């Protein structure tokens, strides 16, 4: 049913009882947002189907000219009682559609339900019979007979007698004629559970009945009995291993039910919600469940599946109920874990520890509606229906921006949305370098939860958009393909919306395609992530190959990429090994464009070529530079420079690094040593990756923080030179480049640079006096809270860093660390929490936000000083 029709129906019911109804009351009844309800009510007002009464709140009523609408529901017409099953329109849709076909076929089709213990085979069998009664395929009073074959596994003769009946005198104790279950189930259904326990003899008897509808009770050798029975079988075993081929052939429909852990996250949480709600009703108590308890239940890999989860919920509720007289039963993660007694698998990126969900006795809960997703944003739906390309793009972009104001997510939907958003950040933001599209991921993820269905066929629109934005479309497909629990039709909507959203950020005019291939589990993808993020856009795709892969396997994977993504473009391929001639000869005919292969894949080479691709350098120029710089048998790029160099990299920003570089260059102008400045994050990432090629010619690294002890290149914290020990070390490192007199002059200029006056001189926009005062307050708070006694050099480091951080954030209103990517070790939560409180007055005053990346830099300064 369309959302607008649902609003009209609900208003009709509320109007009959109360006369008038508010948008808020309708929203609460339907579990959708008030804004959405207001949107539909205003549409209905334009259509003269409702009337409005002004006031606070605004009230609505069905127009007297309109009779109360008839309740219709396409899903209800199709699925009927199957709609009671969580996942009927999700992971179980295909299975249920087969069940529907088996019921609607004249006289029915035999159906086999397969799946591990506890997945709901018996429950589905009952629903099949209910649906058959709804559809009038069987009479309302038609029998439904159940037999668990496992009860007779050790006595096949007794099982045969139970199924087919027996004549008086057929065996000892057969004192009268007795009808069997086939006769009892006449004109109805017979459900044989654990059917794999049937002996071969009984399978043969049963398939004869399935062929003809005839059977003979035990002891009857002359007359045949008849019965018209629809059969449902269930087994936990592989049908190919336990059934006779002749018996298996006669089962027309086979359905496999997924295990609990195979179900999409939203369905697992929906099942848990249903079980807790049931316990709240039975115990007549409100139940409060911690996020950790939900995590344990949702991630269980227990072989008992759905049935086991239901029993665990019942047992933990019973245990708390027996020990507590409180009106609220509190269910903790520990109580669930104790009852489960098995390990759970964490959902990557989810942290539910702070979540708390309530199920109320005799009251409707928002979680009841999670298996019945709301309709898609009207704005985008209308745009799709119009199918005007320009309107579709502009409306979708506008709708994405307001998406979070349209949908009100339930607690479970919010958890699933956060899971999708984590995937977006891992894949689109980090792997493909689309840092600026971080916020887009939240909107797309919230849309995905609702499984939107387009009002028209989207194939043509997708083809047009894909041609216009091929790179954006590729990223959108990569993202949508990773999501679980997304319907096929919804996937197309998400692909279209994500493509249009990404087109605002993706650099579509890049003429070349780049591909990295390396041996190792994460080798190529790690380089890809670094290069794409440094480029700030999608430049390279990456393929990680098994260590034993040869040229043929590499060629095969490249051909797959070419056929899907390269099309008419040229390709730049970087590999870590292999014959250039062999690769080139096998791949060149697969392309319509040019092909360049470089067999020296390092981060430095990939970054250099990636920047050239991003800058749209001509293919010929990139190829010529590659021939000069990268071919191993001629010469290849090693490190930041081809001769001895000093790298200056300060966490306080590239500006400070450049000013320090200028000072050192002034005194080293006659030296053979070059001075280079590099972004601090880049240098730290290279150090962490232990990429020695980058530092082959590096004589020294000058920074403003301590580098890891494992880093073998000489390095010095520039603030240490203010102490005699640090000054002496620097002098030794520069002994080959500077005379003692030159070093003395260098030191005097560095001391002036790092004085408080020097800090003030670095500020271009903010008032130096006010900033230094603010910084002193911040440093003092750190000293008091963490009980520190900071040295003068450490304080000076902090003054410089915090002052420049303030100006950087004030001017840009953002930080390079907006991705929240932290290069610091874990266990810094307390430091982050305290730091946020310390900087809050400053943030309110200057209207900027100190994000986690900036705090990770501060932690580098404080980390070694703070005691555990």
C-alpha cells in the first residue's frame, strides 16, 4: 500500500473515534515521521480528500465528500498469512514464493523444507496450511496432521503402521482395524518432520501413494485405500544423501531456509525484538535490554538458530523475573552470554554498548514495524516517476541533502544504517579516497534501510546515468553489492541515487583508468587506499592476488576489469612482478585505447602516476616519464629525491614545515643535501608501512613529535634542540654540512622562531594576545587534570601547536582530519573525552570543532607524559 493511502486510512480510523486527528498521532500509529505524514496530508488536502482545522496542533479529518477508503494491500493479497513471518519480503521471499506456488497449484505440490535445526521449518509448515485455508485451496476445517519420523526411527514397522494404518490381526496386538495418518489427513495436509528417518521401504510405499493416491494398510493384500493428501516434508539433512532417487524425484518443490546467522542483520534484530515483546506480554513486565545483550544475540552462531535464540530470550527473562520484583526487567549482555555459552561474531563497525531498548507490556513498540519498511522519500520517488534526466538529478541531489529530516529511524533501523555507513566509510571514503563524500554515506545508508522500490522501471535511467557518470556509477555498484538484505529492485534505486550523489564529488573527467595488482592479501589495496586518499578522488582500482599467482591469473583478472570498466579508455597498469612483454602482448588487443604497464609497484610510483592521471596529463607524457623513471633495468624512483636529503614534517601543519625548511635551506645552500617538506600524515603512514624505498636517500627527518623507535632513519624532535642534549645531537647530524659558526647562527634563528613571540608571528588572522591567553588556559587544564609538570620545551611545543591549530580550524572551519582517521594507538578514549571538554569553551567562542584527528596529534605530545 502506498504511504499516502496508509495515512488516509489511518486518519479515517482516528477520525471516527475522536472526530479530528493530528499529524503526530497518525505518525505514532504508523511508525513513520511526522514530517512525512504532514507532506501526505497536504497532498490529500489539495485533492480535497481531507479537511484541516488551524490551531496548535493543526488537526485533520476525512472530507465528508469522501467515504472511508477500503483497506487494500498488494503484499497482503500476495502473501496473506506469510506476512506474519519476519523476512517474508527479504531473505525468505524466494522460499515463500515457492510455498505459495505449491499451494495454488491444482491439488497442491509436495514440498520439502530443508535447513538446520531451529530455522523455523515447522513454523513455516503451519503457515503453509494457514495460507491454503485463506486461499480456499483446502476447506477451513480440513485436517492438518503432523508426524515426527524420528519418534519411530528404531521401529520402521510401527512407523509404517502409523502412516498407512493396519488390519485386524496384521501383527501381535492388532486387535482391530486402525486407520493411519494418510487416511486421517484426507483433503488436508500431512506434515512429516525429520523425514530422513524414513526407511527405504517406507519411502517406496510413500512414493507409490504420491503417484496414485492409493495405499494399502498393513495386513491388507487385496483392496486399495485412497486419500487426497497434500504433503509437506522437513529435514535437516542433504536430500541427495538420505532419500531414494525415486522418492526424491516425486517431491516437486524444495525450499532451503537460511540459518539465523545467515539472515540479514535487520531480520535477526526483528526476531529478537519479537521474542522480547512476547516475553513482556507473558510476564506482564516492561523489559529493558542493553546493547551488549542485543549484540550477543544478533551475532550468535549457535547451531540452534532461531529456536535457540527464542529459548535464550525466554530463559534470561525467566531468570531475571524470578530474582527481581521490579517493574522493569533489566537484561544484560553478561546474562545472555552466560546462557548462550557460545562465541558470537562481531558486526564490523557496530558498537551497541551504549544502546538501550525497552519493550513494554501491553503497549506497541517502535521495533514492531521493522520488517515492514516505510516508503521511499516522496521527493525522489516523484523525480523517478517523472523520468526527466535533469529533474531526476537535481531532485535526487536535493533529496539526499534533506534525507535525514524525512525518515525517523527505529532503534533497529538505526543500527543497520550505521552498519551500512561503516561499509561506506571503509569502501568509498578510505579505499576509493572519496573523503569529501563522507556525509553522503549517512544519507545513502539511511535510505537503504527502507528498501525503497521505484515506481517505474529504472533500467534505462541507470544506463543513461552510468554513461554520464561512469566512475561514480562504478563506486555506487561496489557499495550496493556489499549490502546484505537489500532487495533486487531496491538495489537499483540505491545504485541510481548513490551514483547521482557521488557525481558531485567524483572527478569524472579523468581520461585514463588506473589499476594496481600485487601479490599478497592487502598489498595492492593498501597502496590504493593511500594514493586515492592523497589524491582525494578515485584514481586507482586494486586487485590483491594470491602469492602463487602467475602471469595467466593476472591477465585473467585484468581482462575482467577491462571488459567491465575500461571500455574505450586507456589503461595504466602497475604490477609488482611479471614479464612486461608477456603482459603487454596478452592484454593490448583487449583494449580500444592505449596500455602502459609498469612493473615496479610502490606507493611512491603509484602516487606519482596517480597525480599525473588526476591532472589529466597526456598518456604519451605519462608513458615517457615512466620509461625514464620506473623501469628497473634502467632507473627507478627511490625515495623523495635522487641525492641526500632532509625531510621536514611537522604535525602543526605544512606551513610550519615550509618555514623551518626555509631556515635550514638558508644555511645549507652550499651543501649537497636537499631539504624537503612533507605532510605529516603521509610521513607517518610511510613509516608505519616500513617502506624503506621512500627513505633510501634520507639523511634525517625533522618533526615535532617522537617517531617510533623501530624507525631506523635518524630523526629529531625540533623542540629538543632547545635543550643542550638535543642541540648537540643536531650538530653532529649536520657536521658534514655546516661549520660550527654556521650551526651557531642556525641555532639562534631557530630559538627566535620557537619563542612566544615567534608563535605570535605565525598567526595571520587571530589576535596573538587573545590566542596565547586561550592556549595558556588549555595547557594549564591539561596540567591540572593529568597532574603534569611540563618542561619549558614541551610547553612551547604545545603553544605553537594549539595556536596554529586554532587558526587553521578557524579559517577553514574544518580540518584535514575530518575522516576521523586516527594514527594513534587505541586506549585513548579518556584522553579524547577530557580533551573535548577542555576545548568546548574555545569551540563555542570561535565556532569551530576540534575533531578526533586533531586530538590524536595532541595525544602524540601528551601520550608519553600521561601516567596509566
